[in-house]
């Protein structure tokens, strides 16, 4: 059972904006630790999408953005495209559990 | 180009042992922490273990503590995961990843991942 909770699924039409929440607690996100986001396309390894709350690695489109507030974080995908259909995971650090991942969210492009 | 490549997965009986390896290239290996993350079939990501660049500090998830040992050989740019007393619930794809970040390890993300190696624990 992960300590970071995400919605199981979100969906949107091409071009729309979708957001994925990542809810933690005072022992992880609320303790000030950074939140990172990963994209996992079907049948492939995870890929770092956002690091340190709101930073994009080189090559990640600016359609992807991250934010963090209090004990939660969010990933936003604007201008949704078919190739964005994937599983998305948040990740942070917990004072008791070390590194933790979110429960994962499947994004479907309608 | 940064690359990490896992090997060593396979079928093993419950209670058995397996040693995973990860070959790294394209970066200064001994300056970087490394980690193992696993994913059970149809499930989410689970952090398994991490090791500092020097190898002097290691961290394990509670689910594998006392059974799995992470280690590295900086002379060979290699990371290892020795898995003992394997259980059916250890069945997963195991990924090797580089851990990076500014400041202390609590703020690290995992920026380069291998393709994974499948470990199946079954009789």
C-alpha cells in the first residue's frame, strides 16, 4: 500500500488539459521533500518526466508541468496528445519508508 | 550517452537465490548513487534498494530487508542486487536506475532507467 495516493485513471480528448494529483502526508511531501514524476509507456521502462517539483529534463515537452503545495503535488498535461497515453507515477521521500512511489494513474486519450 | 543495462533475471524456486547485475556507461559511475526499483506484473512501481556512489551507504525497503543486498563495483561500473530467500511476491521486473539530485539523497530522482529484467519466483 503506497503512502502517495493518485487517482487510478484520468481521461481527456486531444488538445484538452488534464491534471493528476499526488496526495501524501506530513512525513513525505509535507515534510518538504521534492516530488518527481515518471511516465511509463506501455511495455517500456519508466522515464523521468518532472524532477524537483516543477523542472523538466531536456527533451520533455513544455506541455508537461508540475506543482507542489502542502502535502500534495500535481502533474498537468496541456494540449493532450495520443502519445501521452501512459501510466504516470509520482515519487518522493518518506521519513519512515525511504523512497516512495505513488499508486499510479492511467491517462487515456479519448 | 548514459546507459544502464540489467541482467541476471530468470525463474527461481521459492526460497532460492538470484543475483542481478546492472552495467552502467556514459557517466562517472562512482560519483552517482544507484537504485533498484521493481514492478510486479500489472502493478505499480516499488522502490527496493539504493546505494551511495562510494558504496558506503545502503538503504533497503522493509519488504526486502534481511533478504536482499545491494552492492557495487566501481572499478567495473557495475551494480548488483543479491536476492536470497525469494518469495512468490518478489516476482517482478527489476529496474536499475541512476539516482540524481541536488543536496541530500532524500531529494533524489531516478533519471536514467534500464529496460528491466524479469524475476519469476515459482515452483
